[in-house]
């Protein structure tokens, strides 16, 4: 209460002096509601254009910090209209208004208007008295041009801003410039320079207690560690950024770090499901923020996942959406990516004539943009700045290069001055057009509000369900053998494991020799009733029964093990009032090494064991007992079958998911006969390469048809 009264008292006695604009901005950021109320009263009581303009400015920033970027933009445009007839003596307030306009345009993802407004603001520099304002305009200009893909122009603006900040000993703005310069070097791939500038910024932020900027910087560190192949450190920094931004109430920072975790899941860990979940979380925030540029970037990330999954219809639909958003926002780099995705998408749909058109557009736009980003020029610019700060004499070669660059910059400055004149003429028209568009958009937003609220409620419930299922996935993953254990027992093997949903009814199981009290290693591929959450629950029961039969009952014969497992599962499901007939199909083998190879003892519940002998062109099949694990009328006793394996032979254990998958030209099942031919035709390959072939074949066969069941295929080659 005391804090609120102090704010109200301070604002009413402020006399609206823009000489203390930084204080006003901090107040509108920390307590936007109170500031907004006072500013509205001052607007009603305003007796001059100057007082109205100042009130509009504070109302704009208050709305901006309340999350209503469009309302903030409207007030800034009204302020600009007031300043149209003001003289050069008001250059500072005009420039401050233009900077606010650029922030609002950028906040809604409109890069081109933001860039244009900042060019106009820079044309006022000769009349400006506020050096800090010059720095802010230059740093914002650099950021907007970098987002458009013009890294050379960005670095030029950053270094000019840093030079002024150093001259004025402005610690906070020096740190801001350092982090932005670090981003440019990051894009260039100069990682030592990147970290050097980030470290400088971090020390400043921590010294000055600038928590919000420190939180954003941790995201940059995450990207840095991702680039140098340290994904664990990258995730730690992303999560630190999310936690800190969430605490500080900065949803944009949360969204950026969240989608970067999604990129790590996709690129480093190849977990498409988790990647898409992270991107959707980020998209939800960008849509709430109405930021079309950030929506375009995140949708582009999602589209790369669809491309990897060969979901070409999704690729094309999403690609067109990204292209529209990139054109609206003015981001050429995102536009280039969207054109590339569309080209590959149409190529995947066998529409090569359309694909070629997008490839050509992609190539032409990429070439035109690369001409703006000469990385050698960027390095030279950075070197010149460092030499200037250290007061070191330049070599003759650098002097010549400096003169050449200066000549080029002079040409560019003349061009920018010409553009500024044209933009000044068109600025009034721009204000009118944007205001009319804003008014129309508000009407559409009213009709969409009810739908949006319903969607948010539904999304919240859906997120809670997905979080619960993801936690269940972690539990289920604990019953699967680790890669380390699998390679220790079977050095040459593969496991093709693709759940239909987040969790699965299929699972694979390993019990190493020694840990089960025998000299045999047990391996199984199991398919429990159903898939998704019900199947996963059954799999937990069945896996526990397997462990109990071998580790507690010390059974070693596969048939006896399956009989015991069946009784345990049936007993477990008979405990309640309802009759449950769930169970599982399974292929179980016990492998024991001998002098000249390996002895294999096999028993199966509906699932066979396939063997391909070295140099042979047939699949040898050990047939299963035709009954499942669990309740079954008139069950046939399980039988153990024995065979001897020599070096070079391979065995295959699997569930029915692969053979039963629909696909192909006629949408039919793949079938076991085709699966045998597939295994035979690739048996000569090393076992780890076979996994890729079988996964690719399944993806090509399935096409756009949904996966109908969990898939588990295990191959072991004995060498």
C-alpha cells in the first residue's frame, strides 16, 4: 500500500518531465496499472499538445508492460501525430517516441515498420542531447536489422552504440552492447569471441543487479554450449533462463528458452515428440503475445521436425503459414527457411515442378541476403573497434582496408539519408494506415475472445494430461534395459522401438548372465494388450512377473518361465472385482555361450523367433505356442525349443506392430512374408546398419497413414 501511494504521489508531482524518462519507464514497468490510471487522469486534464503527447507516451508504455502491445502501439501513434508539427527543439521527445514505436512494432513481430521508424530516429541524432537515447536507438536498430538477417549492418550499429556508451561510462548499456555483439559473433561461428562478449555482459548485469537481462543472457549461454557440443550444459542454462524469466514475469524469455530446449531435443537427442511439445509451449506464449515474427520462427522449427518425419503434407501446410508470417514480419532469414521447407515438402509429394519454383526462390533470396553479410567485413569492423579502444597504431594493410570500408560506408550513408527523406514523407500515411488496421483488428479480436478462452481452458487440461503421460513414460523407461547393458550382453545388436503414443504396450527386456543366478542371458520382445496408457500399465505388471519368475523363483527354462509369468499376471488381474483378460504375447530366449558358438533356448507366446544363418538365403523359424500370457481357455502348455548358433548367424525377436502396419499404394498391411524378404535382403549388412534400413522402410511404407500399433524389433548378430 505504501509503495502504491508513493507511486501515485510521485507521478502526480512529476510534471511529466521527459528529462527523467528512464525513471518513468521503470515505473511503468514495475507498476503499470497505477501508472496507467494516473496517466489517464492527466490526459483528461491536459491543456496543451505537449501534455497530451507525454500522457500518450506513458499510457503506451503502461499498456505495453501490461501485455497489450497493440494498445501500446495505438498510444505511441497518437503521440507521433501530436509531434508532427513540433520544431527541432523537441528532437529528444520525438526520438523517444520513435524508439517506443519501434519497440511496439518489434513486440508484435513487425520488423519492417520497426526498421523504418529507427532509421527516422537516427536522422535526428544531430539535434539530440540525450546520449543514452542515441545508444538505445542504435542497439535497437542493430537488433532489428540482425533479426532481418543483415548482420553487418547490425554490428555497425552495435559498435557505434558501444563507442558512445564507453565514452559516457554507461555500464548497463555497455553490457547490452556486449551481449548483442556476442550474438553477431555467435552467428559467424566465432565461439571464443562469443563467450568473451557474453562474459563481459554477465559480469556487468550481476554487478548492476539487472536480473531480467541476466535471465535473457543465460539463454544465450545455452545456445553457445549447444554450438560447441555440450548439450547437458546447454539444457542447464536454458532451464536457468526459464526459471529466472518465469520468476520475473517475462513470458517472452520463457518462450525463447523453451523452444531452444525443443531444438536440442530434435537436433541432439532426436526425440521428435518431446521437441514438438516444447515448440507448442513456446507457440502458445507467442500467440498470446501476438508476435507474428516469433510465431514464424517457432513454426519453422516444428516444420523441420515434420520434414524429418517425412510428413510432407504437414510440411507444405506449415511452410505456407511460415512464409505468410515471415513476409508480414519482414524477416528474410525466416522467409529463406520457409522457401526451403516448401521446396522439400513439394518434392516429397512428387510435385517437382512446384518444388523447383520454391528452390529457385530460396536460392535467389539467399544469394541476395548473403551479399549483405560479408563475414570478413564483420571481422574487420570488430578489429577496427578493438584497435581504436586500445589506441594501437594500425598496419598499412588495415589502413587500406579501413579506407575501402569507409568509402563503402559513405555510399551507404548517402543512400540511408535519401531513404530517410522518403520515409519522413510517408510516415504520416503509415500512421493513418496502421491506425485503421488496428481499429479493424480490435473488432476481430472481440469475436475471437470467447473462442480463445475456451481454447486456453482446453489447452490447460490437455497440458496437464500430457505432463502426466510424460511422467508415466519416465516410469516405463525404467523397466527397459539401458543401452550400456544391451551392448555389454550383445555387442552387435539393434533395437527398433517406436511406441504409437508417448507410452507403449510393447517393451523389450534383458536379464544378464550372473544377475539371474545362471550362466544364461535372457532377452525378450513383448507385446502387451493394447497400447498407450492401458498398454503401458499392463507392461509394468508383465515386466514385474518376468523379473519375479527368473530372479525370485530362479527358473531357467523359457517354457517354465512363461508358465510362471502367466500365472502371476492372471493372479494379479484376478484381485479386483472386475474380470480383466489382458495379457501379452512374447518371444523369450535364453542364450548361453559354448566353445563353438551359442546355445539358444526359446519359448514364445504367439510370437516366433526368426534365425538367418550366415551365408543362407532362408529364414529359419522357431514357432511359438498359440496362446497368450494371462487368462486363456484350455491353454496349451508352453514348449522350449533349442537351437545352436554359430558366428555370423543372426536372430530376430519382434512384436506384430511392424507386420500389421498399413501403408503402400493400396493401404494394406505390410505382412510377415514381406518382413522375411526385408530381413533376408539386408542380412549381409552390419546389424547396426540394418536398423536404419528397417526404420526407413517402415516410414516409406506408412507414408501419411497413422501408425496403428507399437513397434518393437530386436536383431542380434553373433560374432
